[in-house]
């Protein structure tokens, strides 16, 4: 089975028995599917999550170690993406996201949707696929307590930030984290249970073309997919309970942090580090002043295509509800 979602979350497509070659860009990577930690057989589509990078025009920052590997379930039934607490802390420190426990979500100023750049999720190691989620797609309008809400001590309207800490979902350290819709809207995924593999590629946003390629036979490999060499596998020796999530203060350090710091002032323009000239990167404190204007290359309309607002007080968050059954080498959901 192959899965593609639309960027506005209003629709998607499931294709059984093949792939649609017009629904993804670049290489369709064929990576391993593993049993979740503590299990001997595959019960969920678990893959090896190996890197996370924040990419902006002013610079990039990878918040995962070089040899990082962690179990992650590709779960289209989850609205949010839940990452290990240590990784989330590093992301929040750069983006200024604030976690609101009563609503089980994090928030940033809605003006951050105009920041140009991507959140890059890597899988299976340095040779594996990287799914790039546009910053404006991972930040989207939300209704808190039945109405829009400002961030504490600011006049900035709050938008939902689509990454939350694993401990907030009750996941112990070492348990599989969850790659939900905030990631999967940017991915094209093929589930191959017969061979215990997953096909993963960057989605082709809102493609209206179609080119169906069927599996050659039952148990055949994913068509038009390339196996990743020297895949990096996660190792879990034990699972440890996590304490209640505690968020460190933001530091907005370096050129990546400065892009988000500017959003907290309501200014869409921010300093771009000129790598070729060796100039000093942007300041680590939020810029001030009223003369900053959006740049044509760094501004992205907050009113553009993106996920629809969600009334979080009306949303019941359920556990993983995907049931997987083997048939013809595919998942049926």
C-alpha cells in the first residue's frame, strides 16, 4: 500500500498493489522496517529515524548527533509528530516554541509561518531519505479553549507547532516515537510487509498527474525503489520511564535561531548570514525596530495553502489505531 496526503489535510490517497510515480519527487528509497522495541515480530511500520536539521536561508542546524538512530513509527493516525525529549528541547530552544500541557501541543507566533526554510527528517543513516517539511506547513492555526489565543506576555497570535515531546504522549525513553501527519504530509510512503520494507520519498505537492506502477507479483520488491546502502539501525537495550516534561528557555542561538527570534517581534525580515564574505551571523537576541520589511526571498504568505485550523479542545487524542495485515506484500489499513 502507498500513502500520500494533501497539504491542506482535507484529503489523501491510498493505493493498493502499486505506487504512483507522479506523486513523489526524486528517489524512492527502500529502507528496512523493524519490530518495535520489545517485540519480535513487526506490529507497526517502524523505521530508523537518524537525523533532524533546521534549514533556513541564513544557515542550517542539525540537532541530532552524528551517529544518531531511534525507532519511529510512521503513523498516519496521529496528528502530531512526537520526538525524543532531548531532540525536542533542542528544537524548541531554536524556534522559541512553548509547550502547553493542557492542550498537549506546542505553539509559536503565527508570523513564524512566513519563515522560509524546512525541517528536515532523515531516515536510515547518511545514505537514507530526507523528508523536508516546509516551516509554514508544520506551523498552522489552532483554536485553544474554543478561541484564538496569544502567546503569554505577547500580542502575538499563537499557532500550533507540529512537534511535541514523546513524554507528553506517555512514551518512555527507548520506545518508538511517532511520525504523524505533520511529517507525512510531506512524504510519499509505501508499506511492504511481505519484505519488511518501507518506500520513502519527498511528496510532489498537490500533484494532479498519475502514473500507476503495479507490484510485479506477490512478494515482489517495491517498484522503482532503490535500496539504501549501509542502513543505520537503532539499538534499544532498555526502556526507561520519563519524568513530566520540563521545557528549557529558548536561546535563539546562531543564524537559525535569529530567524525565529524575528517572528517573536512581529518582524518578518531577518538578517541572513553571508557565508561567502565571512560576516558575523545574525544576533542571538530578537531584533528591534519598525523599519524591517519582508524579503521576497524569505517571506511566505501565512494565508497560503496549509493545514486547516484545529479546535484542540474538541480533539480526543487516541492511541495508535492502525491495524496491519499482510496481503500481497502490502499493508491494508
